[in-house]
């Protein structure tokens, strides 16, 4: 990891490094877009035939293997799963359920004035597609994180796509009660979600992380189908003045093992802590090839002159995962996907069992939204109701505004009712 002071002789070096991180964007998909466009067009035109072609080419799907996973296969995977892993999945699902239920927005109404009632009603999306990666690691946790809040929201049709789904992922699908699961991945799965094929009906919204091709495909279909957010490489920032160095190092290594492109950063004004973390990372990263690649390429420790500067820099970077020293630090946090507080909150707990979602904004998207939540699966529909008395009371104000805008029809639609 590079250790750089933001002041003194290394100030310019630090500023340049910070600027490059700050401008990272969620993910650069330009180099794969031509390929992805061809795949999307092919699936849109040729449906299941194109899906099977790509599944055979990219995921070695056997010719006699059905695209759809049967419920019996998911059930068999569950029964073949160890009791220890079954228990872990049940705890994780229980916490995700409870958290999503607490997040669920409510229907409400109030009367701002006599004769006027305004409010909102909450309705679920009718269908969603949950993308679960199946590449470097099996991700049963992502299936639970995407399907469970959709169920809490009341989504009627939940479709899962995952290439070469691992037994653990199929087991999680059984636990979650998934009934529609396809063994397809990549841009072709996103095309099926968005456009539909002979055997897969299109969905209203696509959620879940994926590789560069999946992210590019989600962006390209977003004009016709809702998506959650672009998902770039994993990000971790630890902002600490008195943290436990081995624990900080462990979190940096843990997130770095996701991907060679992971962004891993420590921000502190405590130079002693910074040096301790450097030493601990060197020890802990041994034998973890991917984490070592990531930390060598993308790992950075910024030693700031003041605590205030450390906090300001943290919000500028708007990280996906952020660890801080205490609950008091939450007062200054403005931009982050998910926050972990104190020495006893490893970020891995959030990846699996805490309850908050692990599908989180990367590439500074944390400036404008948080992670995936039950809110991604519902619509807030506003409601307005007037009595004649209420309309007579404030209708003239609407007429005045409509007249000022030159919209005489708008004005008359109010005036005609004020009889």
C-alpha cells in the first residue's frame, strides 16, 4: 500500500492521487459496449436461441440442460448443504427480512387545510430480475440480499439469473422461496430481463451486481427497464484515529480479495496508526494473491494534517464501505454506501448477516444514493383529495399561478369547479 502525507513535500503527490481516485467513476464500460450491444440485439431478435448460444459459449451449458432451474434441483441443493451453512443462511435471511421490514415506507395522509387531504400510497413493482454473479466466487449471499427485500416489498414475480449457479446459490434460492431461476449470465441475462424471450417474460426492474459486461448491459437497457445502480469494483475506506490496526488491516485485505481492481484506503491523521496498519497488511496479505494485487495497485493510506481534513477527504471519496471509530462520527458522514462503527464491526458482517444490503453504490455514486433496499422495489404514489370548500379556499392561488404561466386551460379546470 502507498503511504502518502497530504501535507509537506508529498502534498502534490497526495493531491494527484486523491484526484484520480475522486474521478474514478462507477465503472468504465466503453471498451465492452460494442460487444454488449451486439449481444443485446441478438437476444432481442432471436430470444431463447441466442440465450442458449451464449450460455454454451461462455458458461459451457450442456445441450441437453434446461435454461430454467427446477424447484426440485433447488430443493436438492438445500438438502445437500451442510447444517452449519444452512443455519448461517437462515440467520442472514432472518436479519435481511427484519431490516427490510423496518425500512418499508408507509401509506399515510394528512390535511394541510380544511377540505384538503394529501398523502401517499405504497405499491410494489410487479416484477424484478435479480442478477447473481457466478464467476470467481459463489454468491448465495447476493441471492438473499436481492430477493429478500423484493419479497418484503410485495413483488409478485421475482426472477433470478446466474451463470453456472453453485450449489450454495441454489440452496439459498430454495430457502428464499425462489420459483423462477435461470442458469444464464452476462449481458445475455440482462437482455432477457429487459426484453424477454419465448420462455422468460420481461421484468420492470433489474437489480444486483455483475462484471463489466453486466454493468454495461444494465446501463444500455436502462431507458426501457429500471435498474438499481451501476456496480463497479469493491471499495473500502477506513477513517480512523484510534482504531485497532490488525482489524483495519484485516478489513482492507478482506475487501481487496474481491477483485484486483478493489479500491482500499485508510485515512488518518495518526501517523503511528498508519504505519502499524502498513505492517499488519504486509503480514496478513501473504498467500492472498488477489488481495495482494489489489492493494499493490489500488491500496493507499493518506496521512492528513488534521482530523477535519480526514473527514472532508472521506466525504469527497464517497466510498462504498466506510469504517469509522465511533457512533459520534456518524454526525459528519455525508457520503457512503454503508457505514461500520468501531473495532468490533468488521465489514464482512455487512456482506453476510447484519441485515443491511451488501449491494452498494460504487464510483462515488454514494453522493446521490445509498445501497439497495426495499425502497428499490416499491413505488410511492401521491394522492390528493379536495372538498368543494377546500377547492374554493386555495383554488384561486392555482388559478393565479396558471394564469401567470399562460396556461389558461389549467386555470379554467379549477375555475369551472368553483361554482
